[in-house]
């Protein structure tokens, strides 16, 4: 996970929050956010096998606070958007595409997307799974 240091910025904090949300819900954040180096020759083939998620390409030797070379969204192995700038914006766009295209949430990230939909955006917030209800009670209480 990104190290929050004295050089952090809001984008680093948002990325850490999204990753921490996945961890808190016992989901693997690497299923949502896949990080590659620009020298990784297999990055393209890995992205082609991704059902849906966010990819981040960092320059080799870059510091955690350096801007990534590319951030984008992959749906069914196709880069839907590129050059999004940061992880939080890419995750928001991925959520919007899932919602607009009426796609199902990936089963391994069901709770994470449920929190985004039902707690943060307050869409259909009455019916919550037990994990999400527990998190909502902790946040609101």
C-alpha cells in the first residue's frame, strides 16, 4: 500500500482510503487496483485478463509520492479510459461505468462497491449486507 509520508497529497490519501476500505471488508484491494511498472513486459497481457478494475503504471524507481505514468480503467480486458491522473478518480469512473452499463459488481469486490453505492452515494441504502451494515453503524455511531 502507498506510504503516507510528509510528502503526501490528497490523491495519496484517497488511494489509501480506497485500499483500506477493501482490507477492512476482507477483500483484496489488488483485485480493484492493479499496479505495474513501466518496464513490466507482461502488464499488457495481465490487463487483457482483467475483468474490471483500475490499473496504475509507475515509472521504475519512482518514489511513492511521484505521480504515476498512467492510471486507467479496464473492463473485460479493454482499456476503457486512460490518463485519469489518480486512483480515486479512476475508481469513481469505474463505479460510474458499472452503474451506467448495468454491469454486475465483481464478486470479489461486492462489499466495497456496496459501500460506495449505498453508504457514500446513498443509492438504495435501505437494504445492506451484514458487513456493510456493521461498517455503517461504526461510521455513523
